[in-house]
């Protein structure tokens, strides 16, 4: 299990995408700064140099290639557990894999697959956690938070990098062995539960009420007197 750290990189996830054939399963790549940090749905993930955790983990284990929704949700649970270990309260998980503290986003996860003609060759879990940032730019609607803002003190990045790395190694092994303890944590700390949000249903944006998370990791919602399952996509808030 190799760990590589860069001061500057394009993106830890892009790096692993381009170099997955050179590295083993569970290679961990982190960076102080990303020139082109990527978020979900083509968004940018920006972070000041040396302030936050930016890392990606390479998965080259075929058993895990069809467990992407388990890996996605349980990655958020790894971040949840890590924040709890640093005594942060009120942590919740916003399906499919954002981590929130009292309504403010503290971490985002980007799960990508690398495919060629034969099918999936690798998965890459990219994680950004706001650790020591105190000011955020260009996100006025959904104001984020950081561990430092929550705790009122700076956090040692090497320490938290080690804690989160250990959480991910245990989690990936659990998912491989079909241990799904993460579901209870996601259900008990479901940020969206009871909230009205917009979700894409049959390609139509519908206002739905979030009920729960199903056993298959989909989101159970109530709309037009029916219960439906949402499998993918972004849910946005009704304001
Ligand atoms: C999101 O919430 O939109 C997901 C953000 C994921 C950001 C991380 S930072 C490390 C890794 N490298 C990237 O370019 N993106 C992910």
C-alpha cells in the first residue's frame, strides 16, 4: 500500500486516472495543492495551498468494481468517523456522499471509474476535506465549513491524513467482505431525511420528500402520493 505526496499536482484523481497501470491496489495519493481540482458534475474543487486534505485512493480489485454505490456512501462514512474522532459534533451525510456539519458542507467525494474495451480497470475515490481553511471563495449559496472553523483551532494535516487513511483501508476491506455496517450510520445521520428537495425523476426535476436510504443505497422519496427510489444524480434544496 503505497502512499505518495505531491506539493503541487494537477489533481490527485486525474493523476491516478492517467497512471493507474503503474500503481498497485490501494495506492494513496495526496497533495498540498491542486491546479485543477475536480468536483462532481464538472464542478471545480478549489483549496488554498497546504490548508486542506486532498487525496485519492486507487482501487484495482475486481471484487469491488460492482460495489460502487457501497464504496461511495461508505467513503462518506469514513470522513464522518474521522471527524467524530477529532471531536466534531453534528456531522451528517448528505446522499450520495457529501459530509455536512450543521447545514454546511465540509467534505466532498468524487468516485470515478477507469474503463477500457474490456470493462472497468480501476476505481478512484477522490476526497476533499476542509481542514484549516477559514475563508471560502465563490460559493456564496452553500457556504462551506472546515474543521478549524468548527473546533476553533488548526489541525495537524499529517495526523488527520493518517487517521483517514486507516479508516479507508478498514472500510474498503469491509465492503470487499460484504460488511455493510455503514448503512446504519448513514441512516442515523441522514442529512436529507424529512427534507423537501429537487431530484431528477424520469429526467424531470420533481420536488420530493426524502424518507430514508434503501438497502441498495438508493434514496427513498415520497412524491405525488407515491414512494420512489432515486438511484443517482444530484439532489438540490428547495428554497
Ligand atoms: C464534490 O463534492 O463535488 C467532490 C469533490 C472531490 C474533491 C477531491 S480533492 C482530491 C480529489 N482530486 C480531485 O480533483 N477531486 C477530488
